[in-house]
C-alpha cells in the first residue's frame, strides 16, 4: 500500500457521504468492483500509477471500463475527484479501505479458515456456527483457503488473531523441543 493514511481518509469521506445520501450499498458494490478490477488486471493498476498517461485519458479509460457495470453517480463523481486531485494511483488502496471501513461500520468480521484439503459445505456450516457463537454481535464472513503444506488440521484467522491447529505447526513444535537442548542441563 503506497499511502495508507491517504487511502483511509478518502475512503472515510466516501463512506460518510454515502451514509449521508443513503447510498451505502451501491457505493460498497462499486468499491468491491473497483477493488476486483485493480487486483485482477495488472495493466489497469499500472495505468493508474503511470505518470506518463494524462488524467483525462485515465478517467476516460476508467469510465469505459465501468460503463457496462452501471456504477452509482456518487462513485463516478468520487473517481472524477480522485483524478482531478491526481490521486487515481491510490484507487486500489482506497477501494480496499472503503470495504474495510464498511465492514467495521456494519460489524462484519472476516474469518479466514485454511485447511489442508477442501471442506464440504456441512463442515463449513458447522465451523461457521461455532465461530458465530463466539461473536454474537457480529456478522461473520467465512473465507476458506486450501494450503496442502498444513498436512492436516486448520489455521483460523480472525482479524489480527491467528489460531494454528495444523499438523505442520505441531510437527514444528515437536522439532523445536527436540532440538532445544535445555533438557540436558535439567538431567545433570
């Protein structure tokens, strides 16, 4: 992220304006769309950051891309403002910051569950119900990932907390205990 403070401020401004105009949900969809476009198209992100391409050309490219998606009037005006201020290179960070701030406003917590193999829907539902029980005031958004290096078990990430119940971690813990020779001094 190039400038997280700037991204947070612009995202907060858009969020406040969207709340004031009662267009929060359309603004969220637009920001999610922009975030997806920026992350999926490297060329688009490079174009936004290019100092060689003029702001007018960048705005026309952005409008051409968003034309088929029917973004809200507020989002269009916001993007025009970013280009006018020369802040279009921060659009990926701003869109991500907007989604984060929206989730905080609506008490939506994203939980990432990483397993060694894909899970079926029944197990996902059981795990989601368990997690939701620990966060009764929040809406839980469960994201899943597969990482075969875990060997077995799972890794659960809730915001800045990590619970690692994987076989890989257990094996690493055992290895570090075996390598740790402090037990030798206890025997003597």
